[in-house]
């Protein structure tokens, strides 16, 4: 799951929309956009690419990624929209300290797997992180709750 933030000189999309959805010709490419106009009063659009498409786009240069995003935005909003003045791109799968965006349940996974991941080693090594939370894995609140759980385990030694 990767993000590409594009900062524009001005807002050219509907200022009152937070989420913009697009059905592309190429499955999953730039389907989902978030506007930062209402939330942060900034002319920034954030485009997502997930799964296979997200991995494929990680291999592209920054310039190719921005050009591809702009191609989609020009299909939606017309050719006269401005070029972005700045951008920020994530490549979570290639980041050696992340190796992906967040955990998921592969076929055959059972809740016990996450409980095992969360289990402390010999009352001296404790584990937190979204993947160790059974109910809200893959989320920020799951990560937060896992931290509270690990802290509680330490207090109970
Ligand atoms: C594109 C995207 C969109 C998301 N959207 C949402 C959303 O809308 N809502 C939501 O709730 N959640 C969302 N999430 C998920 C959420 O961000 C994660 O679940 C959460 O940040 C996980 O927190 P964590 O503390 O478990 O792990 P992380 O935040 O990944 O922290 C792990 C840390 O450990 C460091 N690390 C790794 N290896 C080592 C090492 N060997 N030595 C030292 N440090 C190391 C990493 O650099 C990192 O800083 C999204 C994630 C992504 C990628």
C-alpha cells in the first residue's frame, strides 16, 4: 500500500470532497485519492496504489510515478490542470525497515498466529506492533493498543 502526495499551486478539484474515487482502465491504478483541502487547508492530493499495482509502481522513478499520477488526474480533471510543485512518494515494500505496509491474514491464517507473535520470551522480551493485535491489526489504533498490552505485561512481571 503506497502513497504519492502531490502539492499543487491551487485546488482544482471539488474543495468540499475528502475522498475522490476513480475507476481506471488499468485495474487498481490510482483508484483512490484523498484531498487535504478540508483537513489541512492545503492544495495537496494523495493517491494510493495497493497490492500488485503498489509493488509494480515502487520500481518506477519519482518522475515516472508523478507523470503516471498526473496522467490519471488529467483524465479526471482535464489537460489544463497545473503541474505539482512538490511531491512525496512511499515505497514501503522496498524499505528494508518496513518490507511492506502492514500485516495481513494469508489463506489459512488463524487468530492463534497473532497471539503467538505477541507472546513474550522468557519474561524478558516483549512484543508490540499492529501485527500482534488480534482485533485491529493493520491499523494505528491496533498498534497503540498492542503497546498498552505489552506495557501491562511488563508491569505484571
Ligand atoms: C499507506 C498506508 C496507509 C495506512 N492507512 C491507515 C489508516 O487509514 N488507518 C489506520 O489505522 N492505519 C493505517 N495504516 C496502518 C498503520 O500505519 C500501521 O498499522 C501502524 O503504523 C503500525 O504501527 P507499528 O508501531 O506496529 O509499526 P511501524 O509504525 O511500522 O513501526 C515499526 C518501526 O520499527 C522500525 N524498525 C523495523 N525494523 C527495525 C530494526 N531492525 N531495528 C530498529 N527499528 C526497526 C521501523 O523503521 C518503524 O519505525 C496505513 C499504513 C500504510 C502503509
